[in-house]
C-alpha cells in the first residue's frame, strides 16, 4: 500500500505579521524569529522523513516569506536513504505559484488579523483589495490544475511520497476547505488507527499558526501494472476514483510541536527583518582561540 503525505504549511513569522498583526500586504520577508521558526520546522520535517528520505514535491507561494521558508526546508532535507543506489543529495525543485499568494487586503490591511480575514462573510473586497470569492477561485485553480493532477500521479506509487504546500494563512484556509470538501464528497474510507480523526470531524476554520502545518496521509492499494497504466492515461474521473478508494489519515491539525519552548528574542531583535548575512556570535572566533 502506497502512502502520500500532504503537508499544508504556513510560512514563519513575517515582518508584516508583527508590524500590523495581519496577513497583508502579503509580500514580506521573515523576521529573525520567523527564520528560527522555519529552521525548527525544517529540522522536524527532515526527521519525519528519516531514513526514507523521499524526494518531496514542493509547491510554494512566490511571495518571499513563503519562498524563504521553503528554501530552509529544502536545504535541511536529508540525503538519500542508506542502501539507495545514489549517494548524492538530489536537487529538490520548488515550484512557485501565484495561485498560492496571500489575499490582498488593500487599504484596510493594517486593521484586520489573519484569522479574522479567513472568517469574514460576504466575500467583499477592501479598497484596491481582493475579494474572498477571488481568493477562493485561486484556491480552486491550484487544486484543479496543480495538486489533483500531482496526486493522480503519486497515488499510483507503492513508495512513500511527500508533498509540501508552503503558503499563507488565508489562502491555506481556502485550499484546505476546498480539499476537505472534495474528500468528503467522494466519501473515501478513513483509517481505523487509534486517534485518527473522522473526515466529517475535520475543522474547516482552523487558522494555521506561523510555521505550523496540517497533514493528511492518503493510503492507496498497490495497483496492478494494467490498472496503473489505465490510471496514468488520465481521463475524467481518474483522480476521483483514486481518491475515493484511498484511506485517509488526518495526522495533524495546526501542528507546531517543533516550536515548543521557543521564545522570541527581546529588545525588538526577534521582530527585525531576518538578515541572511548575520552570523552567530561564536562564528567570529576560531576554534584555536578558544
């Protein structure tokens, strides 16, 4: 039985998150604290991959806080598993997508928090902003044109597969909602593992924290070569068929255990823009001088 792990990941804390307490203007660098959050997340995901170390499929917003988080995850990812035919760490591509950009709030950006934005009814746009209907349309385009075709390919594999979707709070709320509703409509089976959440009980309004993630595992029976060939040939309903026979394990909702005990550096340092050139203080001293 093959397993496909899908991680819905929010970027680390950004400069704009702390300066305005909301999710936009959306294109913003990580804070120093956000960079540490991203590093902890990256180490955690690398440990999760462990000896399996499947080459992940990375789908990312093209805004810098998401891109920076994705790059940290990529750089920390482990080398091929022991016994692999290759000893060279594979190149991991990061597919940057405009569909995964954060909602553009317009003039009222500084007045609204990310969680409030996700819950706003009516779909109205702020001045020069983007309506929630427009955000929902982008999320649907991402699902239909990118994620579902990728899953159609991955669900035929009998080896573990990892998909990392690195984006922002509000757009993730729309992508998550659309994907869960699709799974519910297809009524796939859920795993009987202890503690596994029933698909009907999945919260649809859970707003991701910084550097936190949701995880869904799709378990599919290994297909015969004939069935696999038929599935890969595409056609209407092929992805629906694959998903409808999958076992669903909801492994994590807004998981942030890797951030446990992490405290922000005081004096405004933690809120400052992360400087990629900065070094830890011990790097200024050679080992011989110690």
